[in-house]
């Protein structure tokens, strides 16, 4: 009889807690586990029941390791935990903000009545994950590569991709490229609705062998004997070229190495052609050849002096010829002036003589004579106006005494010189 009674007590207790004698203890969680992004906020919810004849005094969320301590009482949860409860509908929500990996535990809901305490199993397992961009270690130009936004959470939301902080028009978790140089940059991803929680950025650098290799010369203009010239090899490559070799045209052996190549002690009138070859881990490429021609400095000065001397002699000859022409013209003008002066003097004497002869003739005869003079002016040879070439006439009347009645006509010709 005692044995039968001892078996009945546990059964009675089980029946009471399961609600045979009315509604019993129960907690139903919305999910057994939940995943949240690091730094985000997460809600964990449940519904609960308890015996109707009990009075509900308190509810809170706990860690399973300490069933009597509310999360709010922990220092690390104090400012991040919110309890949202509807006792009429018997629902409860735990809101946990700014979650981190340290929050990855199982959370339980606990009820306290005036007669008993209860927490529900199995609780909710919180998993915290962050976003990571998975990228290849090496990206070569013109090759296909993928970027993947990884997370341990099973997210159904769309993704957002960023390049150098600028959003890209792409919403899938995998970003595919046919690589070109412009694809180099820093990439990150985020989940739609959690744009403030992007993944750490990863750098993508598209690598390629040397291209656009060229040679620059430190000296511009003529290279003279004794000058020192430095050649620089320029290339575009990623990673930058570290190996440089220098060659003479049509020679297989290198004459120098390094990005810069210096040449000195040039020989007179020697012309050489040089080129460089740049190399990185992806390949090599050579430049076009540049020609270096050495001039003799003394020959250059000789030509300069010769040109200056020739110009000086020509200029001196021009001025000497100009002076000779001016002197000759002045002498000729003086000679013409002297000749004109002599002609004028002779004409004046001739006129005076004719006047004298006329007077004498008038005195010897008593008749009235009419004299006509033909005047031919001598004009200066420098004046060439044809209107001035005219013959001028002058009449001279000589009065004799009245007794004399004979009248003679004397014609005289006078020549005047017009200056």
C-alpha cells in the first residue's frame, strides 16, 4: 500500500504542472535559434501560460546558467536590453541591441507566481555574425573574378555593394567581374536595411605586365663632346617594374641596369641608339630606341664665328658702297653748279658788250633804230620742265637826234641763263 502511494505523488505533481487540473506551465518560443548581424538589434519572442489559480508576480529573461538573475542585472546587458510584454495576451519579447559575439548564448523566459517559479526550455540560441567580403588573392587584367559577401546567418534580404564608398547597382551576394584596370579599388557589402553595418572593405588591385615603356633623356638639344647624359626608363605596370636593363641597338648584351642609365666621355661625332627593357613578375616589355648624336664643340664654335664674320664683312661692304655713292653724287652736283655759274658770267659779259655796241651805233647815226633781241635762257640741267624751254624776245628802242632820219633795224640776240 505504501509502495502504491509513493508512485502516485510524482504522477500527481506531473499532472498538475501539465495542466490536467486546469491550464499549466508552458513557454513556446517563436524559434529555437536566431542569427543577427554584429552591431544590429535582435528580437526574441515567446508566448507563455501558467495555472489559472496562480497570480503572476514577475517575468524576465535569463541566462540558463543563472536562473534567478535577470539580464538587466548584468552590467554588460544593462543598457542594451529591453523587455516588451503583453500580459493580457501572454506574449513577451526580448530586444537586445548592438549584439556582439559575446552575446552568443541560449536565452530563456522565466515566470514567477505567488506559488511557484518556472522557465521554459529549450530557450532561444542567439548566433552573431558579421559580413565578410571574400576575394581572390590575385586579380590579373582581362581575367574573370568574383567577390562574395559572406555571413553565417541565413539572410534572405538583398545585399548592397560599395566601391570606394559609392553604392553599386547590384543586389546579389556574388559580384562578378571581367577585370580591367579601373576595377581596382576598395569593396565592401551590406544587407538591405542594415546599410549602417557594412563589412570591412577589401582592396582589389588588378595586376598587369609593363606597358607603355619609354625612354626620357636628361639633356635637351645638342650633345657635345664631354657631356654626361642620363637616360630614364618609364613604364606603366602593376606591381611596378623593379628590373630594368639597357641595350644598344642591334646588340644582345646589356650595357647597363637600373631605372636610370648615365653615359659620359662621349667621342666626337659618334651616334648611338639605346633602349630599355622593364620587367615585373607578370612579364617584360622594351621601349623604342632613342638616338644620341655627339657634336664637336670646337666645330660648332667655328661655324658660329664664321657666320658672324661673314655677316660683319657684308655689312661693312654695304656701308662703304653707300658712302662712295653719296660722295660721287655730291661731287657731280658741285661740278654742275660751277659750270652753270661760268655760263651765267659769260652771258652777262656778252649782253654788256652788245649794249655798248648799240649805244655807240646810236651815237654815230642820227636815225632811230629798233633793236630786237632774241633771248635764249640757259636753264639748269636738273630742271626738266618742258614749259620752261621757250625763246624770249626783248625790243630796244634807240633815240637819235632829230636831224637824223635814217632808221636802221638791228637785231641782237641775247642769251640768258635760267638757274
